[in-house]
C-alpha cells in the first residue's frame, strides 16, 4: 500500500477533474447579435441571443455599445423576450473618434444576477466623422457593472461548453508528453548502462504514451466534427500530430519485427530517442510558427497563457497530473506483466533442459 | 449481484437532483439536474476502468509473489 499511494492519488485527482470539470457552469455570454452594420447617425435595433443568463428575472439590466474606453453609449430602449433573447435600440452618433473609417463597437449586457457579458465587434458603423467625438457618451461604466466573483468557466464563442474539453483532450496530450519524457530518459539510460530493465521501462511508457496519443487524436476528431464540421482539416497542428503519432507507431513495428532481445532493446532505444527529438520541432515548434484554426493559435498550439483562465487552470493542471499518474499506473502494470511473462518463459525453457 | 442493484442505484441517484434543483425545463440554465446524470455516468465508467486496473494489479502481484519465492 505504501508503494501504491500515487495510484490512488491519480484516481482521486481524476474524480475531482470529472466532477468539477463537468459541473462548474460557464460565465454568461452573448451568442450573437444582428444586424452587424449600420450607418452613422441612424438608429439600430439589435436582436440579441445570450447564453447562461436570466434576462427576464433581472431587475437592473443595462445594455451598452462601447467604441473605446471613453466612447460608450447606452441603449435608448429594449425589449426582453425570455431568459436569453432580447432586442435593444441604440442611437448611433455620427462623430466617433476612430483610427479606421469604419468604427466597431463591443456589445455589453450587464445585470445584477449574471454579471456582464460581452461580444466584441458586434456592430460596425460606417460613414462616421472620425475626426470629432460626439457628446453623447455616458462615461466610465465600470463602477456600474455587477462584476461577479463566483467560480465559473469563461464563455468563448463557438467553443461554448466544449471548453471543458481542455481537461480531457488537451490534458491527455500533455500527459502523453510527460510519459514520453520518462521513456526517452530511460532509453538514454539504456544506451549508457545497457541494463535491460531500462528497456522494459521505456517500452512500457512509450506504449502507454502511444495509446494516449491515439486517444488524443480520436477525441480531437470528434470535437472537430461538431465544432468545425469535419473530422479532419488541413491544419498544421493536426497534421503534425498525425506525423508524430505515425513515428511512434513505427516504434511498435520496430520492436515486433526483431526477435533477438538485445538487438531489439538497442534499436528500440535508439529509435525512441530519435522519435522524441523529432517530436520537439513537429509538435511544439512548427505549429507555433503559423496561425491555425485549432484553439490557442496565433503562436501557441495549446491553450496557453491567453486562452487559459485562472478558473480553467484549477482543473486543467490537476487533470494533467491525474492523467500522467494514471498513465504511469498503466505503464507500471505493462512492465510488470512483461517481466513475469519473460520470467515464466525462462523457467519453462530451464525446466525443459533440466 | 451488483448488476441487479446497479439500475436501482442509478435511478435513485437520478431522483436526487430533481429535489435539490426546482428550476428546470423552461428556465434552462446552469444546472438542469441532467448534467448531474452525465457526471454520475462518467464517474461509473471511470470507476469501472479503475477497478479493472486494480484487479489486474493484484493478479500480477500474486504471480510476482509466487515467482519471487
């Protein structure tokens, strides 16, 4: 039991990840608003759909259009249809200070139950007089906003509830990477010390890592079908992930194609090191060089600093640790199984000769 | 034996959220009660995987003990 505490820890962490990751609600958000364009000086009536809001129960509901920090207007009238649909009418001024000749505004909906929700670039205004600024602005709205501090995951357009995929799909890739680091260290140790136990350990960890990688691709494909409409796209990150996994599948092929244990161990260790060295540019460097459809783009192939909220981090990091521990348990079982089956084989051979 | 009790356990777990959260149906929001069912289902599936691993672990341990005697 003393030696197995980490297995139980991994299981407990993963239960926490599943329960908290699925139950914590999303922050309120704005799904869509239309129309998107208007000419300056005219009215605009926006039809708005929100997410996770109680619009019909709110007593202090405010709707703003923000062109910049000091250019904010409030809706002149609004009509609430139900908990997540409303229409709002704005008077758009002609003089809006803007760098471009078409100004854009962020739509902000705030109420005391849900807190603020925003939609950037909700409205584009053409025919503006961008040199002057009108006098209809209402000043700083930040003190008026009911900022909530309950624990909720961020709302992101298009992604919606699948932000929870961070804890499973993304975490499995990270756990795979952790397992591969362990396996490549053991491969290097085998090349130095030529002790078969390092070969067993690196084989076990690489095998589990490949399983995790396949699971990562499968979960990614399902998510892609329902987010982008296709199981696979011509995306650099996806293709690099496929190439990396093919390289590692070749590791399995290599091991199974050689009968002599010593040769197998040596070639497998060398190939493992090569595959890991190839993984660094393929999976980590090249996807960062270009923009990509996959979340976390613009120079970062995973959900990195800008994509992750502190609330997401509280479940994401434990998910990586939990999945790495689970993968280690699986590797540990596989390694012990290999040992006892080779031990039994030896005893059988010995007993035949004695 | 466990297979016979399991549907009963699941059913009674399904009833709990209905009492705690009266707001459901029309006022669909953060918690409809139904997500809890999904969480329970995932937990049961995960528990099944963990129990499989634990059983495999104990079987291998038994054989290791015999071999190391």
